[in-house]
């Protein structure tokens, strides 16, 4: 991928030779940054998505130029930071008179993700965290090319290719074992684990043919996706004097094809629009897996946990029909009705061999055979009224009905893990949203929305293996009902020509209700969210803008776990506050100043976690100040020096360390020099 | 005393001036980003972008257009792309119009809270410029949210565009995914790792709750494990998205 990026950049820069010295548009912004970081540099890298120390490259590159008499060339690079592997840009060559005649694009979007390598944290025991000696960086890059052109006056063609490549190491949330006292005491799982993604390559091809026949717009699209992924998961245990580790090597191959045929027609001067869609999907995936547990020092296998040559072969196919009708009911009512029907079929065949001692010989094998078949319907209705001046109410309703038959058979050669069931699953969904947009005055905008969203999942087992208190062999849900209510309101007021105020409020309550098989009653859980966001924008003069914004969010989830004293778990809290302040001041034609201050903090998310054994609340604070000056030295040259400083503080109960950073940066922008 | 005087000045400033007729509430971002441009109306846009304008009636965002309001919200395209006169005068100059594929700020003018969520510890790198709102949302589409009951594409196809390894099909699929990835993740941002909505066992127990908890399903032996960590981090249910080999998503 990196060689391909270099090739892309080389090809992109070739036209500079052509452009230089002519009247064409040319803009280039090289940038140089230097980060000084104290304390937890790994956490800094993760949270800021950047390496520290020196980073250089391009912040922007624009090239616009005619290519001959009919074509235009347009290169737009948004980022090219070499140390960060960060590139984003599009090269476009098109017919200047009509893009439908020729339009070629080639683009790239690549970056690194960085991860903390300390896993979990347990402030109450020593050591409170562990460190794996790995640099966790995952490269994520996309390269694409599209070409659009007519084919022999027959139809218009859009051909696309995308290569999505990932490679590197990322942190897992599956953690290894430690103990509350060195090698003794209770087991707690917080030793870091990671996945080494040796490679993930996704190749996508798409061919879209479109043509208009007697007013009918017809599209036929073919999509093909081929995936190969090889992740290696490592989990380290530090619960004994002879540390062990788990290594799971997986090879995954995926194949998906979809064909979509769509027709759309406008009737009666666009007062009626109708479309029909048919889509066929066929996909498959194959997985091969080895999982071994061994002592790190000697490589000797640990008894009972080794699996070799596991294989799975899965297939899925789906037919989907859709209809979409929009009609103007009179002058001011707009009614959209949409429908969908789908048929789905999936089958899987897998074997899972296990070596339950250390001799390298398979002792028993799970043979797995699962399938599901079913169908579903979806309906949607949207009614919008635009008959009143400055007031638009709307109503949206959605219904969905799905029926699925699940068949799962797992036969173990030693009968230890036998599992089977046949379940008829019915899923019903019902969503209603109503609201309005309004301008009661020219200087005031008001919108409000209320909604309710209901899901009902009903499971009926017609064939099922019996479970026991110590072996979880059977499916167990009879009925699952989730219901959400919520409201959103936004009000924007501009009382003076230079003053803008916005306020948005959101509230929602989701109730989860599960009924276990043969249980006397269902159990309810709740998740409640409250969000407030206010923005105050002052533009007293064209050259001065001040924006102050504040966000407050409260999220609480209550479950039955907080009422059970033996394994007491407090309600989960995920609230936070954010304050943002931004000042832009154009001192004159040649100098502009900009300052941003941001503070995000959450300080009320820890309850008493003593009963859970592992504290996982989040209390933290993040501060950041950025100032920059834009100085136009000449008509075509601008220098932008900037300075940034920030800090990250986290509760010692939740993580290991903090960081402070300073950033010095300078950017030069040259235009048509 | 100083506070009272300051307050008085603010009140006088705010309420002594009756808003003038030409003051129209519109996104303040447009004032600087499209400086000098005027609203031209969707009919002008249609001269070049005919199909986009014609089909906009089918879009979710069509409902935002309010009749009888000159300027931003009576003009479909310009309510997101900003006033377009300079773009028109420049013969379609792309630098004179807001392009949502490059600039998310236009989206944040209405979706205020999303910008705050992208500032949280775990988030998709939108403000960093690595991902754009339009990578997941189609503002011209019938489903501006990535999925509805009548979408032709699958529930989580938007997520699978980048997270292809999670797509399956698998032998045992976590049925929560049939509802949506958002049952467990907030794709805009969260204070918890991996953009999880909850970072402890409440994430799972909110659905897997039963009267005889800590028994889960028919297995009562969860008490000993539940103090070791979360359901997915304590080495047990390590495949929360689905498994090819275990109905309980352990390996």
C-alpha cells in the first residue's frame, strides 16, 4: 500500500510541470509540526491520533489546469503528513463542458490509528496495570478509482474500484489474567491483549449502467467485494510465576456480490415520483483458526485449551424488493410511501477440533451445522405539509415484520458440548416520529421532534436441548421488548444582526424488557439520556467572530445488577461536559488571529465499584488551547505559525497516567507563485 | 456592582434594539465561510444540478425546507451548501460553495451535539479530517440515517464499509446486530473505549436480564466470573459480534 501511495503522489505531482508558470490555479501549503509530550506519551498518541516529535508534509495542495481543449485537471490534496502515514486527496480529470461525457477520479484516504498498550487498570491492587512491550499502530488506507463515461450511446457507465487495506497492531478489550496478590488471591482480568492484523485486504468492484428510456431512469448496478483478513490475537496471563499466553491465528476469506436493478420515473411535472428496486445479494465467508495456550518461557502447551485446524464455511443469499412513491397531495401536502420485502437464507458448516491435553492430538471435535431462513416486510409513510408560511410539520411512521426460522445443531464427538435448537423468531418494529420546523419570526427558528421506537422479538423453540445450572447449553430468551421514547428541540434566535444563539435539548428513555424461558416475569432495564447544547456566536464586525458553546450530557443505565448484593454492580454513568470557545480576528488584510479553547471533563461517573472487583468508571479532564496567526507576507504567500498546549488528567482509579503537551507548528501557503 | 452593570448593559443591548426586518436567522458559519455570497434559490442550482434538485423531494432532508422564508431555509440546496451566488458567478467554482464531503461544519450548524461527541476520548476521527459525515450519511438520500425499515441496503452496511471483517456471515450471529451496531456503540463518540455506550457489564445485562440474576440463561455459575471483569474483557465472551464456533460467543 505504501508503494501505491508513493505512486499516487508521483502521478499527482506530474502536472506541476505543466501548470507552473502558467495562469492556472496552484496552491501548496507545506506544514511542519513539533510535539513536546510529558508523561504518558502512548496515551497522548492514541487520543490525538498523531505521533509526537517532528511531523512534516502538506496541509493542502490544489492544482487546477486545463488539459487540452476539452479536459480539465483538478488535484485536491487535503493532507499528506509523512510521519503519520496520513494522506487524503482526489485527482480528477473531467470533460469541462459535461462531466457525463468523461469523469475520472483517483483518490486516497489513509491514516494510522494508535492504541494504548496498557489494557485495563485496577487501582486497588499491585501492580495496578501491566504493559505489553508492543508498539500498537494500525495502518488504515483506502485507494479508489472511478471512471464515468457513455458507452457507445447505449448507456452511461460508472466503473469503480476500491482497495481498502489495513495492517498493524491494535489493542483488544479481551484481557488476560492477573491476581489480587502476586500469584495468589483472586483472579482479575486486566492484562493487555492485542491483535496483530497481518493483513486485511478488501477489493471492491462496482459497475453501474444507467439509461433513460421514455422518461424511465433505469439503473443496473453490480457490486463485488473480496476480503482476506489474517488477524493474530495475543492474550497474556500474569496470574502465575510461569506466565502463559493465548495465540489465536485466524484466516478469513469473504466474498459478496450484489446486483441492483432500479427504475425511477417522474410523472405529472414532478408531482408524482415512483421508483422500483430489486436487489440480489449472495455472500460467503470461510474461516480457518488455530488457538494455542502455552507458557511464554518454554513454549510448552498448556493443557485443555488448544484447538487446531478449526474451519467454518458460511453462505448467505438475499432477495430484496423495494417500492418508493412520492406524491404531491394537492399543492401543499407531500406524501412518501415506501415498502420493502426481503427473503433471506443463510447456512453454515463448521468443525472445531480440540486438543484437551498437551500431546498435540485432537481429543474431540464439535461439528456445527446452522441455518436460518426467513422473510421480512417493511413499510414507511412520511407526510409533510408546507402550506403554512414559515411552518412545516411532518409525520413519519415505520413498520417492520420479520419471521425467521433458526436451526442450530452442534454435535461433539465426546458429547460434551452437544447443542441443538430450532427456533421460530418473530421480530416486529414500530417507529413514529412527529415534529415541525418553524420560523415564528424571521429572527427565530424553532424545531421540535418527538418519537417512539418499539422492538418486539419473540422466540418460540420447537426443538431444544435441555440446559443445566452448570452447563449453558440452551437458548433461553422467550421474549425481548425494547421501547424508546424521546424528544429533541432546537431553538435559534438572532436578536441582533451580530448575535446568534442556538440551544438544543435531547431527552430519551429506552426500556429493555427480557423474559427468560419459564421465568415468572420479565425484567426491565433502563437507559436514559439527557443532552443540552448551547452556542452563542457574536459577529459584531465582519472581522471579529466569537463562538462560545457548551455541551452537557447525562447518560445512565440501570439494570437488575445493581439490586443483587452478591455481585453488586452500580448503575453505569457516562456523562460529560464540553466547553468550546473560539475567537477569529482579522486585524487587517494582512494579518488574522485565531484562538480556540476546549475543555472536556467527566467527574461524576464513579459509584461504589467495590463489589465488582474491577473499577471501570471514567473520570477525566481534557484541556486544550490553540492560537494561530495568519500573516500574508505577499499577495501569494501566507505564513501561519501556531502554538497549542493541552493536558489530560484521569482519575487514578480508572487509568495509569496523564500527559501534558505543547505543539509548535508553522504552515506556509503559496498560491500561483 | 460591576456584575449588575454588566448585566444591565447586556440586557439593554439584547432587548432595546428591535430586530430589523433584514435580520434572518441562518447558520452563523455561512456568514464567514461564504462571505459576500447571496442566496440564489434552488431553481438556479437546477440549471446545472438538475437531477439532484428534482430528486430532492425524496430525501429525508426535504422536510427541513420551509416555505415562505426567503434565504437559507426556503432554498433547499443552500440550507446546507451556503449561499451560492459566487459559485454561480464563478462558473461552478467549487471553492465558492460549501462542500460537505470536505467540510463537516455545515452539518454541525443543526446537529450541534454531534460536534461535542466527536471531541470525546473515543470517537471516529471526523474533526481530525480522516472521516467525513458523508462517509456514513447521504444527505441527499431517502435515508439520511444509514438505515430504515425500508432500506434496500442492510442494517449495518454503513459500518461494514470500513469494518468488513465484522460482516460475516457467521455460524452464530449476535442477534443484537440485527437491531443495529448502535445497540452497543455510539458511532459519533463516547467517553468509553471502542465507542461503547457502557463500559461495564451493564452493556450486556441491559438486554440479558432475568429475575434470577446473576444466573444468565440457564447457567448459574456467572458470579465467580463476573468479578473478574466485563463479559467481553474477562476472557469469556470474546466474540461479541458473532462466532463461527460457539453459540455463546466465547471463541
